[in-house]
């Protein structure tokens, strides 16, 4: 989706540092992880010997464990390059983070720069505004860290992590794509036992068999937002549209449009100080929002389903005009 401005929002913003590796060198007090559930302890594991270690350099236990445990999960293994998810760890600095550690072996003749391009936690898409870019020379090995702030997840009723889905892209020295991975699911020992994500305090507008969508007003120190949460419960890619989108007395013809993968969800934030919103409402900060949702599963101009229109009162005060517009509104439908 196009952005009007690059803005790192406080909800759903993983990878909020430019160098995760440097972060882990900070001296700090680490909280102890919770007891692991016994689901992984019932399986027999092979005792690690010099032969079974296979000369791997990754060292487990360098940092405290997170409350969830994963098994080694191969994300990519082709052309003498491999990416393997190894463990979840805990970091406690200015905020509490959980880090997914991925071991990258570049045994090829190519230097690569690796970036995580997509990430989902419990099937909810994270916003990769500042993903780490890790340079890995030919014939070298590095650890890629992806960070998750658990406090951010609490707004979506996520208290335990059951799955993490990740996708990577690697560029060569010519900045051409060397490879792109599939979206790979990493299961924790809480898989199948987590709550279905939902927007805490949100107003449900769309409640159908295939689409659940809710909205709420979010106030931060710098800006106020309309937050949109949507889940695609179908087996197909879903295009979501807002046939009705009014702020105060102004109708926003551009609307909101976004795509969701099968059985995935997304959260978006729209700054109520966006010039498009103010212009539609005669340059007055809106006191209400009226919104409806529709979806289609095929590339047609017709909607498969349209929700009733929901209404929200805007009771927050207007913040000073800043160069912060959050997510961009969609273009007119063809």
C-alpha cells in the first residue's frame, strides 16, 4: 500500500531499530522466562555431539529465553545459502522485546544484504517500517534478529505467541534480488492454544463469515488516529474496501483499500489530522466517523459482501498539525 509519509506507529511496529545485533550488546537486567509448556518436552531429542552439531557456529542460550519455545525451522536453503529460525529470546531495555534469532549461513560466492520483508504474529501482519538490513559477505555466517514488542500486541488481545510467519529478500552487490523466500510459518509450543486476535475496545463494523473488521479512535502524544483492524477468514486473497467513509460532514471518496492474505489480519492507522480528511470536512477537525466495509475475492468491480455502516464519535482534541499522516488512503476504484 502506498504511504503518504514514513511514520513508525506505536502499534504493530516490529524491527524498530536499524541494527538489532548492536542492541544485544547492551548491559541490562534480563527477566527470566516463564515455564515452558510440556508439549515440547514429551518428544525425545537427540543428544548433541560433535557429529550432530555439524560444525554449526550458532550458540543457544546466549541470552535469556522468551516464554515461548520453537524448534529449528528452515526458512531458506538453496544455492549454498541457508536461513534457519533458531530460538526466541528476551530483551529488557527501554521496552520489553522478544527477539526471533535466525542463523544465516552464506556459503556462496555472493555477498548478500538480507531484509525481512514480511512478518506476522498469530496471523496478524506487522508493519516493517524499519526492518534490519544485515550484510553477510560470501563464506560467512551471521545472526539476524527480529524484534517484537509484546506491549504493542496487547491491543490486539495477543498475550501468547503461537506462530510467527516470516519472509525474506536478499540483494547482491548490484542491488539486484538474489533470492526471495516463501512466507514460512514458525510454530511455538503454544501453537493452537492462543486466543483469536481482536481489537481491544474496538467497534465491530463488519461481522461476516469471511471478514471481521473493527475500528476505534486511538490517541497518542503527537496525533490522533482512526485504527482499522481486519481479519480475512477465507482461503483466498481478499480485497477490502470502505464504500462509506465520512469524517464529520465530509465524505472521503478515496476511501480505504487494502489486501489481506488468506487467514491473515492487518491493522492500519489513519491520522485524523490528514489534510484529505480536513479538506473533506471544510477544514474542521471531525467529530465523528461513519464507515462500512466490503470485500471481494476475485478481480471484479462487484463486492461479494457489504457491511452496515458503523458510527464512531470522535471525543479527542485536535493535536497540532504535524507531518504525520499514518497510512495512506486508497485510490479510486477503476
